[in-house]
């Protein structure tokens, strides 16, 4: 099956120094971004990913869910696509509990029905969802503006600016979670930044010394996230 992927570039419409797009154009742009991201994360060619999306109506899925997806980061949307492709009709998540607990997996339709009929559950659910939406909007805005590698570089620059040498105390998992970057992508960017002299690794820890900070400052010194 031949699959065409169109990427549109529009001139003379600017917003915040970027491109002003209507909703259809935004959806097309999101679809193109997600094809590239899926290609990187799944280790498949762009042509193969585009064919998967076409054959499984993923493009339609993105369009129909755009009202939700446009306030999420691309990695969160890709997780939704994976669930859609695997016909998973429940949300996946992780829970950090302070005490021993029991987890229940509930279908989305059942959960919606429960909160519709139980006001004491509905209100805290809406509060939590509001906080998550606010957080996702902030992260989505940042990830649309900056490449994950630049988010990592800027983070290390800020941390190392206060004292040298700087050793990042976070594990790779914790750092990926802190920056909202996929773990495999984080490893790839750390390796690339080490090769380019932005950092060094000692016993698996990210270390920033004076020569690394100088390079980071040249690239990220004037950026505010």
C-alpha cells in the first residue's frame, strides 16, 4: 500500500516567532511528528511507520482525539497510540503508594460511569485531572519548542552553573521522569552529548566540569525554559 505523508510549510503567518496554523494544519503537523517519533522509538523506518498508521487508522485516531492530544506531550500521545494499536481499552499508568495497597484495573467506560454517579469521587478526580492537564500543557509547550536533547542540556547547564564539578545525582530513570523524556531517548542523547564534549561519564554518573560548562553556556546560556 502506497502511503503519502504531507508536511506543510506556511509562510507569512507568524505567532510567537513561529508558524500560525489552523486546526487541520496542526493535526497534520502532529501526525508528521508522531511518525518520526515512532520511527525513533520503535526502530522502524518512517515509511514502515507511516504504513502501520495508515493500515490501522491511526491518522483518524489522532484527528478524532486531537482536542486531548494537543495538550499532551508527543511521548504521551505515542503511548496512547501504542494502546490503541494493541486494542487496550483501559489506561496504563504507574502508582507510587505510601502504604501497601490493592490496584484495580477498570475499563474507561466503567470508570466514567462511576464518577458520573458518585459526587464524592467525581470532585477529587476532576481536581487531579485539572492538575495533570495543566502540567501536560506546560510540558507539551516546552517539548514543542525544544528538542529533548536541548531540554537535557539546559537542565545540566542550570545545575552545573552553581558549582563545579557537578555530578548529577539522579538515576537515568529518575532523570527521564524529571525531564519527561523517554528513557531510551535519554540514553541516546547522553551518549551524543558525551561525544560532543558537553559532559563526561564517570562510573555511570553524568559529570560536568569547567570545559563542559563553557560549551553548555555557549548553547544554553541565554535560554529560559
